[in-house]
C-alpha cells in the first residue's frame, strides 16, 4: 500500500483524507486517527 509521508496539518486537507478512505478501506483506522487529530486544531 502506498502511503504519503505528508502529515495533514490543515483542515482543508480533510477532503483529501476522505478521498483516501473511500479509495482504500485498509487505511480507515489511520484516517480516523488523522481526523481526530485534525478536530483538535
């Protein structure tokens, strides 16, 4: 599985994260963690 090293730090990247999660179910746990992180900003 290809993963990007880029750490999302802008709320505007949420849509990109949603895109990842829709296209690769295996990353869902990671996506949830990232969303949790983003929600704390």
